[in-house]
C-alpha cells in the first residue's frame, strides 16, 4: 500500500512546518527549547492534522536519545515496562525519548507507570493529545510537563503546502497536473485547518482528475464532491463541541444575533440540534430570564417544533429562537439568585423551618408556644402580610435583586407599594 502524500511530504525541519508561528517562529518558546538541545517533558495539544507528530519527529531526529513511539489507543503497561527495561543499558546511554501519541487514551494506572522515570530524567516524554490535557491527562503528568497548544492552520498558510503537494504528485506520476489558484484556495478553505486532510484531498483530486494527452486536469466538479462538509471541525464529545456551544451562548448573552446564527449554523451542519436546543432553553432562563419571561415559552415552542420537524426544516424555528433571545432585554437575576441560595445550602448546617411554616405541630404538655400561628396572606389587604419565611439563621438573607429592566422594575414598584400600604 503506497504511503499517503501527507507522510511523503512531511517536513524535515522546523522551517518547513506549516503554521504554528506562535510557538515555532524565530525566538518563540518551543523553537528555542528545541534548538537548545535540552528537551524537557512536553505535551502537544491541538486538533488532528496540524503538526504535533511532525514536530515531535523533528525533535527526535535532532537529539541523541533513543526514540520509542507508542500510541495511547493500543499501548499497554507491558509496552511501557519494555521501554523502562532499557534504562541503563548501552542502547539507551543518552536517555530515552518516548513519543506517546493520543495520551488521553491511557488510563490513570498506565500514566502513573511513567511518573518515576520522567521525573528523574530516565525518560523524556513528548505526548500529544487532541483533547484538553487539563481534563484528559493525569495531573501528576501535567505538573511535570510543559504544555504547548497547536492551533488550526489558516487557509492562506495551507495554500503553499497544497501547491507543493500537487507538484510532487506531478513529478511522481510523470503527468503534468493542471490546477488553478481557485482550486488550491477551495482545498485550503475546505479542509478546516487540517494539513493532513488537505494533502489527502490533493491526492484524491489528482486520482479523480481527467487525464488527457499526458496531463491530469483537476476539475471543480470533482473537487466539490471531495471537500463537501470537510471544513466542519467538530467532535460531539470533545473540546470543539463545548467551544461552539460556549461561543453560541456568549454571543446571545452579548446580544449579537449574527455571531449566534453563525455558531448555530455550525451545529446544524454537524447535525447536532439536540445540544443546540438544550442550550437555547438554558439561555432563555439564564440570560433573558425575568427581563422577558415569555422568552422561555417562545423558545420552548421553537425547540419542540425543531425536534418534530427534523433537519433541514428545523433550522427555521431554531433561528427564530436565536434571534428572539439575542435581541431580547437581558437579566441574570434568576441565575444569581438561585446560585446564591444553593451556596447557602452547601455551607450552612442543617436548617430548620420557621414554626408557622411547618405542615403541622404536636404541642406537648407544657409547651411554651402552642398553635401554628401562620398568617394567611389572602386574609389581608392586597393579599400580603409581612412575616418570616426563611430559617432563623438566614432570616435577613437577600438572594434576588430586581434587575434594571422594565419588567423587573415594574415588579419592584409593586413590591414597594405593598410595603408602603402596611405603614
């Protein structure tokens, strides 16, 4: 089976790496570390196809240590012990460099088995992960390593690599590959910052190209079929899932309906309307709340309609809910009130109830206080009477602060009227 183009043109030096200027540019931290020759334990974090493995290989090839490679999806404790057994032998006299791909798939015990050896320097660990290491990697490994985040490659950075790939395929096949700048740009913008995906697309485009007079013509038609939806960088269980939902939520909270529609479109294109609908219901209560209480009713109706319709029609009620929530007045008074109340429940000892609020009483012989003594508000003017409702230790606690919007200010005026009428 031929080696994929992405591996055939893998960079050999740091200068050939596509993107990652923030850590590999001149005088940037990772480049300075690599050039120093003193390689520390490192974790490379970022999505797939953006150079983590390439940089690790360059480091390994430029140091004098014995290189071992493991993949977290298949590695076992026995594999790690086999590497550890080489410590102190002639073959590992300059130390061992272990490149551990997809470290997040190792369980805690497997990761712990490395601790002693990376701490005393017998093994230098370079691990890579597509998931946030602060959630997926054992804390003791994190504390002994330096984390570098690799970022998606921009389309403009991809274009030179795509042209290089096309030229190499032309040289290898002996057929001139005919392509336009527009095709290069389409591949670059259609691969979501993934260099490997871009190279695979280049290879497929050439394979599907029209051959004529010793030339391979890459057409827009074949390209369109190969890159459709490929720019979606999304994982329902990973960081991208939560990043998109967070961006959607914050855009609506910030009253930017255009940004909110953008992030919703990404979820819709990924086919994930369940997460989208759940988040919209949360936003209606958390960020619009009592400033426009009817928002949650409208949002619920839109969500129900979307789930009944399914895609693609579901996009319409979803968009309606998003625009309504983004343009509605905002209040987080409900959010802060209930959170404050929950904090008191967590921090206070067991709390009793005011006597007059309890369901019933048995007043034993000689009780100092007898009877329920509950004041029924409907028996009083305006259906209101002042009495204690909170437990004694929290009797003066205020959880809810009226928001500065029209709806809550109207409620505040009504409350003040009730209190004034008691005077």
